[in-house]
C-alpha cells in the first residue's frame, strides 16, 4: 500500500490535520487511485441524482482505467430510474464490513449525513477522500478533501479532477445525471460556464443526454404524479405571495402507496409558482418530517435549514424535524421574513 499504510483518525489533532492537508492537497485522483487495490465509495443518506451520479461516475472511471482496483459503491435505496446508469445494478445498500485501502465520500458534507453505514468504513480505511460542493462542508472530513462550494454539483467537481481523455461514455452518463439533478435541469443559479463545458464534453463522448434528462428528471411514476397533485392542491402562499408551501402526511403517503423517494422532486414542482421567492415542502421520512427548501434569488435557505440542524446550499437546502408541519411552517416563515 506504500505511503497509504497509516490509518488516520476521523478527527485528527489540528497539527496532524494541517500536515495532512499540506502533504496531500496537491495529489491527483490518478495518484490516489494508483496506490490502492480496494476502494469503497459512499454517498449521503436518501441519495439523490448527484449522489448516485458522482458515485457511479467514479466507479465507472475506476473500472475503465484501473482494472486491478476492486471498487464497490455502497448507497441506500434510490429512484429506479437511475438504473439506466452502468453499474447501478451492482450497488450494495449497506456497507458489508470489508477492509479497503481507500474510501471515497461523495456529495456529503458531514459524517452524520453519510449513508449505507459508511462511517464505519471511513474510520478504518487506510486513506480517505471527500469530493463535495456543499458550503457547509468543514473541509477536514477526510485525508484529502476536494470541496468546491461554487460548483453546481459533486459530479462537476469530480469531472474536473479526472483525466478527461480517460472519461468513457458510462462515466459521462453518470456525471451528466448528477449535474442535471443538482442544477434543476440547468435552471438553478449554480449552473455556470464550467458546468456547461463539462456537459459539452459529455455530449462529445456520446452521453445519452436526452434519455437521461427525460427518464430521470422530467418523468415520474403514476403514483408519484398523484401525490404530487395532492401536494399542489394543498399549496398555500405566505408572506404576501413570496413563499409557497405544502406538506403531505403519513396518511397521505399510505393512501397513494408511495415512499419518500417518490416525493424528492415535489419541492421543485411547487417552486414553479410565479412570483415566489421560496418554496417549502415537508413530507414524512423515517418517523420524522423532511424539510425541503428552495430559493430563487434572495433568501439563503442553507441558513434557515441550519436552524433545524440541516444544511445544503444557499438556494437549495433541507433538514429534518420531529414536529408537525403545522408547528414548523410558521417558524420557517418567520425566518424567511427576516431574510427578506
């Protein structure tokens, strides 16, 4: 294993952390991978398109260019439409205890947000690497941290760390899906010239761009369509029309026979209400309510989500709460009012 033989702590002393950052900041992904024989890749809980896209983008890059490296992606359940990506059928939903030389943490700004029991692996891996774009990332989660808050997505960060000449169609497909979902199909303000440069490169590599954006972003199941309609029907306006908000209950989900995965895009649908600044949607997840927030121009929803122990980005963030939406929504409206 060479220079990666040392097992580092998750929270090293400041002196060691400073040493590690100086030592490894200039390392490339190629150099990191060249020293490993086994790799585990993790994303965040309740994985979205960017999480799965960046994980499988890295997985396919390793499979194409490092045949002697055994790589495995561990991720919790994700929308079935993502199965069009190469390698999606090989994802394991929980870390199985195996020892690895190198562990990647993708699109994840904290260990609390790591899914598939990945923290257990990160604790004992000989070397760890975090690739992320969340502004709330402390920049010290792993041995090496490639974190760009200005990037549209972890998939964008990943792409510019790779050798573009070695990026295959399968790798491009994965990262394209990630970028599509975290930019709202290129509608969100996080979309930049560099984002579109990456997309152009993916198209040049034969990326199935039309199928991916249609099948994974613009379509939803019949059941998901029905409960989205219910959420729209229950929408209300607040703060003189600056906020649109809605929620569904466990009883609603049982009635339509849907899971939290069917509700991930609802907040972006209600965001389409004209002349609103913030969209808020709440829905049940694991005995709590997930708070999803989206902002158009002014409000920093990352700051608001932080009040509830969550986070994300200035224009897209989330949190969880044990309180009922009727209690939480007035609190959030007051926070938004202060921001406005």
